[in-house]
C-alpha cells in the first residue's frame, strides 16, 4: 500500500475508496509515521499509564485539546472507538451517580446509530442488523429517529420532517428527561447506518433541546472527527459543543489503534475526590501507549501541513458536482455528500439495506476499474483518504462512473 493505493494478490493497483474502513485519512505508507514509530519504539515502547505519564501522551493531549479550542480540556486515553464510547458512557453515568441522581440509568440515542461492538456501545446503538442476536443481553435505552437531509429509512421525507420530529422528541423528553444519563450522537453522518447525513438545522435544534433539560451530550466522532467533514470535528461545523467527545480512527491516520475520550471541565470535576472509589476506575493495558501517541503526533503534523479539513471541503464540492451530473443518468437514490464522504442508494431500492447482495456485483465491477469499494448493503459510498490529489480524485470518480455503467441494468 502507498498513498491512496492498495495492491491485491494479483498486484493490481487499486484506489482505496473507503480509506480502509474509514481509518486512513493521510494515505498509506507515510514515511513520517514510520520514522516516528521507529524513534519512539527505540526510546520507550510502553509503560503503565497510571501514576505515570510521558511526553508523547502529554503533548498529544495538549494538541487535541487545542483543536477543540479548549472547550473539552480533559482527556482519557483508550485504544479504539468502541472503548472510547464505553468510557464516555461510564463517565456520564458515574458523574450523575456521584451527584446523588442514581435514577439516571438510560441513554438517549438515534435509530440507525452504531457506536461499536462492546456491550455498552451495542446498547446505545440501534442497529438491529448488527446486534439483534445480543438484544436480550443489552440494557434498554430511549431511541429517536434522525432527520436526514435526504430521504432515508428513518425519515422518508427528509428535512421536511424537522418540525414534527422536534415536537415528538420534546414530548418524550418531558416524560423521560430525569432518568437520562446522557444522549449519544454520531454528529453529521451516521456511518455504519448507511452514511445517513443529518439535516444540520435539525441536529443543532435537537442538541439544544437536549441541553435545555440539563442532559449531557456525547458526540461519537470516531468517524467524523479529524477533518472528515471539513472541520477538525463535526461539532465545530455544527457550531455546538458537546460535553463529551469520542475520537479514534483518523487519530493515527489509520496506522496504530488509539482512541481518546475528551470531557468538559464540569464532568471532570465530578470525579475529583479523596475517596478513590469515586475515581473513574477504567483502564486499558495500552492506555496512552507511547508508540501510538507518537504516530498520532506525526499524523497531526501532516494534518496541519496539508490542511486536511480544507481538502475535505474541496472534495465535498467536487463530489456534489459529480452527483449533480450523474444521479439522473444512473437513477441513483438519495444522493448526498458531506466533507470527504459521498453516498447514494442504488436504483433498485430507495433506502439502505445492509444485507442486500447487490453490493457484491458493485465490488467486483469496481475492481475491474481499479477501485476498491465496500458498500453498506444497497448504499454505495466514497470515504477515501483526505490527502488524495485532484488527479487521484478524478481517477476515483471516473472509475465509479464506469463501474455503474457496467453494473446497473439500465446503463
């Protein structure tokens, strides 16, 4: 692998159209990352991150906090997106518990959400296709439907449902608000749910409504963070600051597992106590791993040097042009783009069906044209490394056009 390119067993050169499951934001095989990992491994490869700290973790925390403009100043390290979410849930629940509000035992989440495959993360998701078999083992939550900017299985009329949605959610909050520990949201884009793009006005109003009931808000930006939607974090583009933020995937550019859960000062203060039982007693063997932190610092250097959020905005403009030019020709359903993500449903079905087999044909056809895709059922999408050049982006879009010409019966 090199840059935006992968090589298969036949040594065919393939454009990585999904950023290797969304983790690769800076391209494969970056020498800067290799050197940072090598230097750090030779100096300090690992140390317990309890009562001990080290420069890479301290520096990385400082740099990520600065990207939040200091609004989320406290950092907890873990090693993947699912564990970052588990930490966030425990923070929110325990914080209330220590204030004496032990009745706050539920979480508010969105239909179509996906927050990971550990049990807490599964419980606050509403992805029946992924987690249905485990339903008897999960704790129950309160689930609302997102309002998407396009028609979707949860919002058949798109943005037109904004007002009715908010009215319904307000009625639900009137009943349940005193029992809710936190709301958890994938802001802007619900990835695994089918690249569902939120109506921004609805999402901001939804968050403001939740906050009006003094309910903490967790933003799961494992996918949308680190420049993906054209800002450092989706919350900055939305202009709404959450109480807790989860990031992973692009944090190391897709090279080594690393995750962070950031919290506001108020939540952090609720854990400060002489009684050690009131600490956040949650830990991972690889918490704050120096090698992973060094890889993340090198990634951040590339991120700033190559202005990746701005690149994502440029990709969004070109993706929108491609959709305008091709959606009608191929009868594509629900075309949408946000930052470096472009998605649509195939013409045979209006909405995403994760288990639909038509994606296999698309994958096979795309390989013929040098494009690696992994559709979410009936939803075809691009989420490539943000570093792709204009020429590489043109290649990917041409390959996608040729794929659709050869895969769709009406083309």
